[in-house]
């Protein structure tokens, strides 16, 4: 009986150490910011904000990637949004998670930028790396993102193409707000409607 108890204790301790070594998702959130016009600095209401996470499995051929989870919201009248906290866990040491990744879309505007990066060359390397991803940046308080106005149909088409490719990882039924906005923009730009919102 003592031998069995010892084996059980050793097994339990081994499991605890393995669990502590397992990778988790990139941060825990929440993620939030205010989105404004780059030109006027006024809040942008109704920007579609899509955040998603991916699941990866390590293998000899390199890690695979697949959709894990997502959330999309619209900015409010003050241009603010919040993506809820997430944390993923696996008992399999070959599995790890990445994200959140972010895409933002509003007709007539281009990709978001954080003006705080200006002059970041003088920052310590650790700070620059921590704030290079939206996942790290948007956990800080008081972040204001700017979206530039697109002045021509050609610019709008280019950004639309970028968004459509960027969000391909997320299934259509998991991004209805983004898909609706994309379909409306395609229509406004004179494209034939070949994708319908869910």
C-alpha cells in the first residue's frame, strides 16, 4: 500500500511540474482602445474590430495552425471597444496558442496605427518587442489608435483586399459584422456581390 501511495505521489508531482511548463495563450486581456480619425482626431463610431486566436501543434514539419476562437465588436460613439479576456490551456505539451490578432474595418478608412511608436528606436529592446503586437499594446490603458482616411477608390480597394486576406483564418459564421461591412464596401466600390453576409 505504501508503494502505491508513493507512486501516486510521484505521478502527481510530475504532472504538476509538466502543467507549469505548458505554454499558454499570448496574454490574458482584456484588450481595449479608442479609435479616432488620423486627420481630425475625432472618435470613429462603428469600426468593426475582429480579434482571433489560433491553435498550433508542433511537429517535425513545423507547427500547424488552425482557428481557435474569436470575438468581434463595434466601436461605440466615443470610438472605444473592449475584447474580453481569454486564456487557453492544453495538457498536450506539443500544443500552443497564439493571439489575439486584430483586424479593424470602417468604410473609407485604412489600417489602424498607434502614433506612440514614433521615436520608439530609443526604447529598451524589451519594451519595443512587447508593444510591437496589438496583443501586448492593447492591454495597456489609454491607447488611442488612428485610422487614416482613404481618399481614392483605388486606396479603398487595396485596403479591402488586405482585410479580406487578413481575416481568412476566421470562419465566415464567426465574423458576421466584418463580413457585412466587407460586402457593403464591395458593393459601394462596384464589385459584383459573390459573398453574402451570414
